[in-house]
C-alpha cells in the first residue's frame, strides 16, 4: 500500500513538474515575444515604418522632352526647319520560357534586323581588301601608276574574279549569319529567363511589320495593315470596332520609348553631335546626354529637368497622388541655329563632291556673316549619321574638322601678315622690295624659297599686292620684318590665333602659336609664321581672321545659335559680342583692295571670277610634315578663303581640302568649290550686281 502511494505521489509530482515546466516555457516565450515586439516597435520602429510605407508609396520619375534643334529656313513661313527632334522607338524583347517557336523568332530577327547590315559589312570588307591590294601594288616601285590602276580595273572586271568574289562574299555572309544564330539560340535557351532584349531602338512601323511576320500563319493576321496597329503596354493591338484587341505572340513583347531623332541623317552632323542611346548619370542627372557639337555644348539646356510624382498604392494598385508632393517636369529648351538650311545643303553636297573628285581625305566648308559672326553653313565630309553614331568605326569622324582640326594654313595667312604691317604704317599695297627667290633665315640651315623658285627663280622688284598675287614667301617675310618679330606676334594673337573662338560647339581646339609666345621669339619662327607655316590654326580661326578684314578690321566672335526658345515660351536672342578693333578700317580696306587684285589678276583664280561682282580671296597650299617619318610628305592641305561682294561683304567663305591626290595646288581644288558656293549664295540671296 505504501508502495502504491509512493508511485502515485511520484506521478503527481512529475505531472506538477511538467506543468511548471510548460508554464515556464510559455512565460519565456511570451517574454521573448514581448521583447521582440518592443525591439521592433521601439528600437527598429522607424526602419519598419519606412519599409511598410515604401510598399505603399510610389516615386515615379517623369521624363522631360529633350529640346529640338532647328535650322533657319527662308522657305518656311515660320522660318524654321526641325533637324533634331524626338521620335518613338521600340525595344523588342523575348521571354524565353514562354516562347513556343524559338526557331521562327530567330529567323525573323535575322531577316528583319541583321541580314542587311551583315551584307553591307561584308561588301565594305571586300571593297577594303580590293583597295588594299591596289595600294600594295602602287607602293611597289618599277611600274607606272596609270598602268597599275588600269590592271587593277581589268582585274575587277574579270568574270572569273567576280565569280570568286561572289563565292567569298556568300561564305562570309553565311559565317556571320551562323554567329548571329548561335548567339540568339544561346540567349533564348536559358531556363526561366524572364527577359532577353532582341533589338532596341526599332522604328515603330518596322516593329509592327516584324510582329505581323511572326504571326503570318495565325488567324489574327488576316488582312491586317501595320498602320492599323498600335503599341501599348508592351503589346501590339489591332482595332476592332473601336476596341483594342491584343495580337499575342507568346514570349514576345514591345517596349515604347522616345529617343533622339535626326531627320536628315548626316546633314550638319558635326554641328549637331549626337545624343547617347543609353541613360547615364552625370552631375546628378540620369538621362541620355548629348555629346559633341550643340548636343554636348547645350546638353543641360536641351535635357530639361525630370519631374517626380510621389503617391500611394490604393486598392487594386491604383496610384493616389499625395498633396504637395508632385514636381512638374521641365521640357528642354529649343535651339534655333544661324545656319541656313539651303546653304547647308549646298555646302554638304560640295564637300562630298570635293573628296570624291580629288581623292582627298576630307573637305570642309564654312560660310560666315562678317558683321555678326553668324555661321550660315558648316559642313565637312566624311561625316556620320547621328542616329547610328555607335556604328562609327573611327572615333575621329565624330570630331568637327571646322573647329577641331588644327593645321598649318599656308599662304592664306599672308593677308594677316600684310594687315599687321599696313596697320603699323610700315608698308602699303604699293611698297616694293627685291625678291631674291629664296633667302637664308637665322635658325634654319637651308634657304627658304618661294613655291615657284625652281621654275621662276627670283622675281626681282615686287610690290606688296604682287606678293599676295604670286604668293611670295620672301615677301611675307619682308612684311613681317618691317614691324619686327614681337610686334608681329602681338597681331597674330590679336586676330584670335592660338585661342578658342568661343563658338557654341563642344570640341573646339585652340591651335598653336607656341613658337610666337616664347620669351625670345626665334627669327625662323616668325619668318615661317608670316606665310602660314610653323603654326597651326583651325578653319574657324582662319575664317574669323578673314571676317575681320571684311568687317572693317573688327573681330566678331563667331556664333551658331540665333535663339534659345525656353519651354515656358520665352525667347532668348543670342547677343552679338562687342567687336574688337584689331586693325583700322583703312588698313582693312587696303588689304581688301589687294585681295580683289589677287582674284582679278592672279592666274590661279580664273575659275573664281564672277561677272558683276568684286571678290576678294587668297589660296593656301601647305605641305604636310610627316611626324613619323620626320620628313616632308608629298601631301598638302589646300585652302581658299574669300568674301563677296568685296566692296560690301555679305559673307565670307572658307574651303579646305585635306590631302588631295594628284592635285598640287589649291587653285585646282578649293577654288572651283568656292566658285560654286559663291555663285549659289549670290543667286540665293539675290545680291545685286554692282560691277560694270
């Protein structure tokens, strides 16, 4: 009995112990929970409150519209022609796990977006190989160039060669096609991949055609026209009795976004620059930023300011905008250029013609109003398409040669030298000197001669007008020596050489007059500078110097933006900077009269003369020094600068042809191009004849 009671007592005690244990556990759990709640509410309360709010609050950035860029256009009622604007483009993407016919998608992507570019790439490669083969043959001594070129043309026309080239072309295309297929196959085979970008920045109409091609075997495509389709919410819809009906192709979607669009492709490309395809953050602004040209210089003004909406997600995901938490977007400013559309179009055609006709590396034309500094045309070739800037193989093509390329201008610098000496009263157009044909200059071991010394020898007694007409280097040295090296260097700087002009374009170079800014200027440095060598200048600096001569000795800062049109409607007219008087009006008039005689009497300018007009101008042919070979090359820079009508200049023209082949002097290249540009402007502006 006692044993039984003992067992009952032990069971009762054990039960009580378990109860006590459970109570303790519950108590400890409750205590832990209370402590946790206290920790979350007190210590981490702010964090979780913010996190909870973030699940309901929404911050949405509102993209502004980038400002447009206009050319001036006299044929339009409002005087404007939009050159850079914004356009809707489509990004086509795939959801690989949802694709039902992967091969069909790959086939259509290649057909619509890759085939044409691959064929062009292969053709360019084969053309380059043909050109390299020709150049290799030309570099081998022993055969006349004409014979080598004739043999090369015969080879290209040979039937057997053409057939072999076709087979090689097809093999290259197939190889590149297979690369595309392998890449797409790999990307569209990734398991559970929610997003693969197939093509970006696709024209909306082309995206619709692509979609219809994908669906060509499906009933939804019957009788549909791309113009009847609409892209919204990553889908393509057709209209059915006013209602939008989605055209679904499983695994394919479309994102709509606005990009920069350049209406005339390469026209004024160097002036415009381009806008990035991808958004980057710079100075706290996440957007597609402008590069080069106007797009780079005025990036902040064109970009505008992002707006922002702060709200909360309501029932069903609807957005409820919070009071006083809505910042309006500010669209970018519009720019109106001083450039005239018709003149720009003419200049663009002429620079291309110059490169092709003279086998040159490049060509540039600038037209400027001398009284205002306004740029009426600025064109260079070769250029690029800003819509496809990322396809440019050589980044140097993005630079604007008119403001970036610093080169030895050659004899077009001689009027600047004359202007300096005339302004100081040391010479006049009739002043004479004895031309020895060549002369020794301190600091140089060989005599410096005129370009025609080998054929003409010494010219004897010559006046300063004849120095410009015959382009005598010795005469330029003589004029420089009348005022001395230091004074000459002061004039060179006063005309704006050695510093940027300040034109509103990104990427301007300042050239170099370093040889004239040393504490002690060498005689040889001043001598070569007097006829445009041993210093470098950009085309915009050279034409600005001539505009100073045309403008009564007043230097006006070149400008290319006429108006800035703000998004709020305000219009800011670009003020003309206060001109700087570099030389007297009398000195400028004398140099102008000399340059008229140069065109009238110079044999090199026969093609430039125009009945009814006085034209002032000067050519420059500067031999190019090969730095790598440490010797003078057989290549030249050809330049012409002039203004018309010379007695009341309406415009100044610069034509530069870089490295023409087969043409030694600028009279054969730059002068004929200048004549055509002159003739166009005089007729376009209906400038009355005033010369009998």
